[in-house]
C-alpha cells in the first residue's frame, strides 16, 4: 500500500511539475512591464492564445511575415532598395540607404523627456494623442510607450505588454538607466505623433554603441519606423531575457467566469455569473513581422493600412467596400465586421456570425430601393414612348382625314389660324375694387 501511495505521489509531483513547466513556457517569450501611474486591469486571470487560423497570413510565401534568410552584415547599403509586401491589414515598404531619410525623421528639439521612461528598465507610460489613430481599423486615442522599443496599443492594460497588440520599431531589452544621456522622447505634431528612443543601450549587450530610432503614427493610419543608428545586427540581439520583434500585432479578448461550486453533491461551472474567477483569454489574430536582415542604419519601414470591415459606419458601405475580408453588417449591434476584431465577443454573443449577412440587413432594402427606382424609370420611359407613338398615329390620321373630327380640330388649330386669333385679342391692365388686375378679351 505504501508503495502504491509513493508511486501515486511521485506521479502527482511529475504532473504538477509538467503543468508548471508548461505555464512557464506560455510566458517564456514575454516579460512583464511596470505600468507607471496607470490603472491596470489585473484582477482577471490572463492567458494567451493564437487565432491565426481565422485569418491565414497572406503573402507570397503563404504567411504574413517578411522574414527571409537573415543577413549578418550591419553595414548600410547606400543605395535605395524597396521591398513591398501585402499583409492583409497593412502593406509594408522597406527603404534602405535612402537619400530622403530625413524626410521621415523628426528632430525633436526642446522636448521634455519622460522621467519614468528615461531612467528605467521595463517601464511603460500611457499618454494621450490629439487625434483618433486607426490601428487595425480601431480608433486609438491613448497609447502606452515602453522602454523596450515599442508602443502598446490596447486600452486593456496588463503587465504582459510584449505579447501582442503592439507597434514595435525594435522591441528588445533596452535599459534607459544605463547611461545618463539615454532618453525616450515624444511629441504630438497634430497630424502625426512621434516617439523616439534616443541613444538607448541593451541591458545585456551594452558594449555596443547606442541605438536611436523613431516610430511615427500618422492621422491616416500610416506607421513609419525610422532607424538612425543600429550599431549591430538585429539577429544578434539576445532574446534570452526579452523578446525581439519588429512589426505590428493585434488581438481580441474572450472573457469567461469560471468557478466550481458544490450543490447537492454536484459541481457547476459558471460562465455568466459574478461568482468564480474571471478569465480573459487574449487571442492574437494577426501579426506583421519585418525581416530583421533589412533593418540597418538609415532604414525606413512604412506600414500603410488597408481597408478593414470595422471602418464602415453603415450597411451599404460595409457590404460594398473594396476589401479582402468577408464583411457582414449585424443589425443587432449596428456594426460592420468580419467577426475578427476587438469586439469579437459581442459579435459572437449577439449571434452576428449567423445573422450578419446580406439578407438580414439594410443592404437588402437598399437593393430593393435601387431596383424600384430602376423599374420606375423603365415604366416612365415606356409610357412616354407609348404616348409619342399614339400622338404620331393620331397626327397621321388627322392629316390624311381632314373631314374627320380630328382633321377639323387640327385645321382650326393650325399655326396660321392661331396667329389670327391672337391678333384679335386685346390686353389691358385694370385696377378695380374687386381685385381683378388683368383682363383678356377676344373678338375671335
């Protein structure tokens, strides 16, 4: 019996170890950040998952990455090279050694640096922007700037910022506290918002020269990465203590309430109750990865947004806009979507995946209106043509039968007779108490 218990205990220990190891692996690629002076939402249990199967990545190679065989050289090529690729949500263009580099770089003079960001490691600060920036079609008016070379774009704040929903010109293990002249600067120009990581060093590879790069968010949704100083190849940056990423990513959330309660000897799982533990699962549904080998000093990366379903504000636009998505309009939420965006849970819970079709929204009525207008126009045209033919037939009959009633009427109303009658008419102006002002009398 003791042997059996020992074996069972060892089995439990192995299982527990395996579970803990698996959980650790879930976060092995990501690190936690301290959110400075922000109201974080950390009460729920957060897990991460991938939902790429809903939107298979599209590019020439069948995925949404621009990654190719890495190049180990960091020597700038001072001839312009352009590589453009379509990523379903964005089109990426890479320019290396461009003589127009300064057209994409904003010199941030007389800009106060952020104290929490400019002397820290793994710290993030949320700041407002003065315009609605379109990120994967969603309106963003507040962003979170991180010391690790990226922007976190979601209004839902948690510690694992590096996992998804980022704009990363160069996500890496930067520490602005290593040198006194390392700064993170930002400025809102009204038509664009610029963030600069100036002279920053890697915490675990600070033997190299400093990095300097910017990201610019434009009002039209375009994202620009500008790399002024990249002292070593991106492929050689250590990933042991911090993920290294270049690109953009987005995700949606699914919330559930889970708990176990004994009732009459049975167990119940709560999903729509205030009891139990709230679990939020974050599903990354899309990512653009820029090839590390293309990033050198004096390199520009331009990410231009493509049309998405959720920018449409009415049913007709939703179902007729030129895009690569299966856009649907859901009357219950009055929103356009393909079901994959920040509000996926509402879309799913309201049954929009079933109801959101062309037969269940105002697009059908719009088509009816267009069809009715077309039919009405055809009817009017046919009626006019019929009257024209009938008039022609009557005229021919009256002209060839002058003794008929129609022929006599046409003779009495021919132009010469009408002119004679007009000559016999008298017109005069008259003011009378009865209010009769004009009078016409004919002696014809």
